[in-house]
């Protein structure tokens, strides 16, 4: 068993995500890896629980990755969206807040932003690297 206080886990700024070969800037987001287990052939965890803090107006632009993820909103209000991978148009947009859950299948283009201009928002994100090999090494979003 491993037990650790959240305050002991380093918060690392998330600088960018890559989508369709283009690097996109992430705005005011940190990640804390609370737990992780296993490794795929590229060193990405097979399972991970992360805590994200998104500053006021912070944003994770549209991106995709092979792993599935489930986000549990702890605080704040977020706009979440998914895009059609062929047209890059938003096909679903939701506003979520505390105690809401968002599931993103692998490969689905998605993004989110904190709707508050004054307060940070937080969410837990559980990832499962369920493919045999993952090309995603970003460890983000």
C-alpha cells in the first residue's frame, strides 16, 4: 500500500498538448499524479489518477489520445467539448460542475476550460491505457 498526502505530490504545469501534429498551448493548468501503475512499451502508465487544477479562465485545448479517461469535477464550472475529427467542428458541448462526471473514449478529440475568471477549478482524472501500445507520451489531459 502507498499512502500520501496530496500536498506531498508535486504540481507540474501542463505546457502544451499535441493534436493532429500541431502543438497547442495549455493555459494555467497543473497536474498532480496521485497514483499510477504499470507501463506500456513507451513508459506511459497503464492506469493513473491525476488531480488537475485549472486557473481562472484556464484552458486545455482540443486534443486526443489513445487512453480512456473519466473526470470527476471537484470544484468550479467547466465547459467541456468534443469535436468531429474529420471537420474539427464542435459536435457536443456541456457545462459541468462539482460532482459531475465526464467520460472520454480513447481517440475522441476533446477540450475544456474553466468558466470562472476569478476562481480556480479542480477535477480528478482517472486514465486507463487499455490499448496494447500507446503512442501518447504526454501524460496529460
